[in-house]
C-alpha cells in the first residue's frame, strides 16, 4: 500500500485519483545549465515525502535531498561541479566537493593524499568525478508499492592500470522517506587491484544544529589526530557554528545486531519542538569501518557519517597495517545501505531504543591511538 498524505491507497485506488503517477511522485531526467555545473546530467526523484537529486555525471552520487522542504544534506561553497573540473593532485578534490547527501570516495584509493608504492594519490579517489553510462530511470508497480529507481555504471580505468566498475541502483518507494542504495563493485580487469570505498554522507543544517547528537552502535572509538582530542568526550554532541573550528575526525568500531546490521543517526530533538533525524543502516561485514567527520565551522557546518572498508589515513597506511583490501580479477563486492528520515519524538525514541538494545546503552570505549584501534578491530 502507498501511504500518502496520511491515507493508505492501493494501486487501483491511487491511479483512479490521478491522471499520471507523476502527479504525486516519480523521476525526471534533467541537465543543469549554469556555471561550473553546466551539462551535468541529473535525475530528480520525488516520493511525496522525499525529493533528491542524483547526479549521473558525478558518480551517481546524491546532491540536494529534502524531506517536505527540509534539507537533509550539506551543500558546500563549490556547489555542483562538472566532472571536467576534477583536480586529482593532493587536495584538489575539494574544489568540486559539493557535499550533498552522498559523495562516494574510491575505488582504488580513498582518504588522505599520499604516495603508495611510488604512486602519487590525491584525496578520496576518482569515482565521484566520473560520469555514468547505461543510465536507466523510471518506476514500476510491485503489487501495491510503486518503486522509483535510477541506475547506471561508473568505471575507473586506465591502460596498464585498473578496470573497476561500480554498478549503482538507487531506489525509493512512493510515500516513503527511505532511500536504498545497492552497489556492486567489480574488478573487470585481469590483475588484482587495491579496493577502497567510503560512503561520505554529509548531514547539514537544520538537522545539524546546537545540541544535535550522533547516536550509533559504536562500542569503541579513537580520535584521528591531536585536533580531534580536543573535546573528545563530546564527540557525539554538536555546537553552533564556531569561528576558527578545525575539523575533528573519529574512527568507530560498530557493534551489529543479530542480523548483522549496524546503525548511525544524526538527531536534532529540538527541531520544531518535535525532532528530526537522518539514519543509516547497513551490514558491518561489508563495511567494517565507520568514520565521523565533525565540522562545526562557519559555513562549513556539517557532520559526516561515513561507512567504509578503510580508514582515511591513506592507502599506504592501510597497506602497512595489513588491512588494505583487494579485488581479484572478475571479483565483485556488494553493498546495501538504507538512509532514511526520522520524524517526531516517537520515531526518534524508537531508533534510540534500537541502538541501546544493541549496545546496552554503554558509551563507546576511548582507544588511545589509531594503531591500537586498528589492532583491536582487525
């Protein structure tokens, strides 16, 4: 059944009330036309509860996303930037980091710029700047549910180098405020390749505001660097935009439930007196790392919730630790992430209780160093 405007409708009941399903939801293919975003292909998805913009020319990532007009993701100063503006060296990646609800990092490297086995690597990889091919978008009825989708393939390739393909399908149901991301990454080459992937979910105002908090199934955590040790006990509480704030990054070890799922949510209980939040749900055995990016600066006012198969210290560090993952020729890995909106006190309470049922309500253990964290979480 489709729940719209507080009423449940069967397929037949709903279709009798509209000339086209696009009256209440669906997907439209668009092309952006101004400034550095000119020519970027996009898909606007509407569920009646959510609207979000999938950028086919930026790795099938999700830029603007809203729940009934309330923005969910942070949009950076750069705005949407076309793939031709990619600067792979050092921190040049940031010149086109639009943020959005989701930016994907990888596929053969992610994290800090570094040199690994003589290869110079910039920040966070190439995949988010790569246009997709074979794009399909549409919707179909599955019983009394109307499923809206966008899918395509993004390739990271080089002669005498990797040939890695990300097939992404993004789905949402009419009447719901959940997004389902289904990724399959395949090494279509004939040499084993390093494999690093990080899902950079960027939550912004008004969900991030003074007093907002992070609720997760974390059982241990560690600050990335000296900057993150400042206020380390308040890693999960956020403040108003602060002049001169320096980013603080924390690595978490998440405890799964009996079905293997872990949970993370960014919650603002003061919003409109009722509360709102964004949550993630995914399998730990696929993405065993979780990175928190606490950035409470002026303008750059955002909290990153980042499931990953690596940390963000650089590929050389993962290799040295013995934690760098690889894909063999023709090997694939599969990932499923659910991202949704929590609305009102009851839904927030239920989410917190679910997390508490997994962790027992205990605060995560503070680990003294990144090296120790890596050792105890292998």
